[in-house]
C-alpha cells in the first residue's frame, strides 16, 4: 500500500487507518509505559559507611618476596583427572565399608546356614520367580535333599541364589558335576560348592571376593564363563566345539571334575 502524506492531518489520517488493522500484540508495543513508582527518600538516620581507605597500613603484614619463595603455580583439574579422582574416592569409600563389614562377617555364626557345609551346593543366577519347591524338584534326581533355601532380602524377595543341602556328600558332588548350566525357569544356573565355611579366607562377592570376573566393568573386560573354570579349560572347550562343528571327531572327551 502507498500513502500520500500531506501535512499533519494527513499523517493523523494514515496513522488511524494503519492502527485499526494491527493485531493486539502489536498494539501493545505502542501502549504507554507505567508511571515511575514513588520511592521514599533514604533514611537520614542510617549509619554512614566508612570511607574508602588504602592498603598501605597492611603492607608490613605481607611476606617479603626477597626472603619468601613464591607459591607453586596452581593448575586446574582436567576432566580426566576429575573423573579419576571421583572414581578413586568412591573406591576408597567402598573399601572402608567392606572392611567394616568383614569384621562383622562370620559364616559359621549364621543361624540360617545349612547343617553340613560339605553336603551343601550353591546355586546362583536363578530367576527371581524360582521357589524352593522348584529347586527341590530339579535337583532331587541327584539324591535325597535335606533342605533348600532361596536367599531373600529384607523385603522377602529372592536375591537370585540358593543353598541346597543333600543327605549325602556323593549326591552333592554329582550335582556339582552335572547340574552346571541347567535351565531353570528360563535361566541357566551356575552351581558351586559352599565356600564360605569350607575355604579359608573366603569372602563373598558383596565383600570384594567371589570367583570369576563377570563384574569387573564394561563387557570388553568382563569374562563370560563361570569362575569355577580356568581360562585353559575354557580354551579347551572352545577348541573341542570348533572341531566338532567342522565335522571332525575330537580325539578326547573333556570331563570337568
């Protein structure tokens, strides 16, 4: 649009014609501002501030640069150093907690422990829905079972591992050899002997012990096999499997004792 402005009346005419088509949000830009609020004068009885002074009176307190060596230059902490420091502080804190728990931990004084440690089988990596009755049904084929105890937390939920006490030690050894990797409730379990009361200096995983390295950190450094197997045995198993897959008959049968 083109407007011909001729004098003050023309300007007023064009302004009225333009503003009537503006939306409210643009009209708000031309609205007058609020008046400046009134503020009472400052309190005359207020204590005056002291006048500004120099530091000449404190120069004698400073160190003499001729006799005092300068402080070492301070360097800022890099992101990598900060990350390492936080990890170190967390590890130190965890070590203190573990040391305090180790002083109180005594597996021989556990009232919920099984009767005979040499007849007890440790079963881990259980499903949280697995019950004592299910475990007794799965392991009764190796021998008569005396007690089955699925370890629970304070809320009564399963912690994923259990202890099975057989009536005979031979039955426990048979289950130790043959039940490894058995699938129970959709999960392959890991079995081992009870080491808390049978191995000197043994510590559970929560106190910095345990077997294997399945929780060392990222997947690149964690081992996938059970801690009861050494790396040489795992290497032999992998070689035997590769030979069988390629169509050759292995020259030996590996039996894990």
